[in-house]
């Protein structure tokens, strides 16, 4: 039994992906529990990134103060093209923003529930792909800061989705896509001044997830509604735990929930 604040799952790219649950300061290998019964009890409170304990979050996984003041919840987190740290302009906390934004970023193409575009910090590449439940991914471009990755993404969004259809992603493996062909096709569609950032690495990464049974009609579970989730784990994909009877649990969206896990 483990008690503590839930964090998003850790993952390692193996075949299949190896997952671990992060609860408080404990890390629990999860793959071994597929096919077995597990339970997650919500203890009734949540912890914000600032350390404050609350009955519920204000918005997303933040308290009121953090949602309106923390650089972790600023506009450019959701719209990277609005980043300004590389221009020396503060949004909420310039020191933090410089560290976060002025670092190499990738723009990538992935196949999670179909073709999509996304961005990630260079160091988070594989983690990001796994978190989104991508089955295939390829680097599209590498840029020196987050703002530029957002600008390229905006260009590609004119032609491509940037969101994963999570219900479809959880319903099975998507049809294979020739990502290199798509990369070549979309490289032609971005403005010529951005083409110099297109990455020369054309390797396609294939990702397999530890799933025994995919849900048929996906039913999403929320701890704020049901308080306790119990049942046989049938697989893990993206940041979702798949349970018997078509139920799915998004671990990441429950970041900060104080829980008791029984395995
Ligand atoms: Zn807070």
C-alpha cells in the first residue's frame, strides 16, 4: 500500500513501454500488475505545485494563486508561440521563463489517433511521445527556443491536428502512417525562412504499449466523482490506466491528488 500525492507516470521506452506509478516519493513498477486488481482511493484533498493542500483545485491542477500568478500556468504554456523570454520580455517570472523557454525544442509529427503535430523540449522527446500515446513519431524540426517551435507548430496546424483524440487513441493501435513522406510533404508547406530548422534525422520511432485488452466504449473515470477506483488493470497507454469494463483513468490529470494505492 502506498499513500501520497499522485504524479504523472514515469516511462521508459522499451518494447513494450515500461511504466511506473509515482506516489509521493515512491516509484512503483506498474507493468507487472497488468492483469491484476488494483485500487486507487482518493483521500479527499489535493496538493498544488506550491505545496498548498486544498479540497479541490481552482482550475486545471492549480490553486487560485498559482493559476493566476505561476509561470507554470501562464498563457505561453498552452500557446508556445506567445513565449517572449528569448526576447527578454517577462510574462510572469522572467528567470523561470528563460530557463524553460530558451532551450532546444523539437517540433515533431506523431501518429497517436491519426497524424498530429506537437512540440517538446529536446530532453523530453521520448517522454512526450509516450505521454501522448503515440505509436509512431518522427522529428520535424529543431529550434533554439520554445517560441520558434510554437511558430512552426502554428504553421503546421493550418494543415494538421495538434490534439490527440484520446478516445480513439485508447481504442487500439492506429493505422500506420508513412511519417517520412508526411515530413517531406509538410516541410514544403512551412514558410521558406523556417525551412532551415527542418531536422535531418528521419528516423521513425515506433512505440508499443503494454495493453492486454483495449476498451470498446471508453468510459473515463474521475476521482473527484467516484472517490475510489478498483478493478483489474488491462493495460497502460499514454498517461492512461486501462481497467476492465472499458474504464480508463487519466493519471496525469489527477496530478496532485492525494491517494492510497493498493496493488
Ligand atoms: Zn498553488
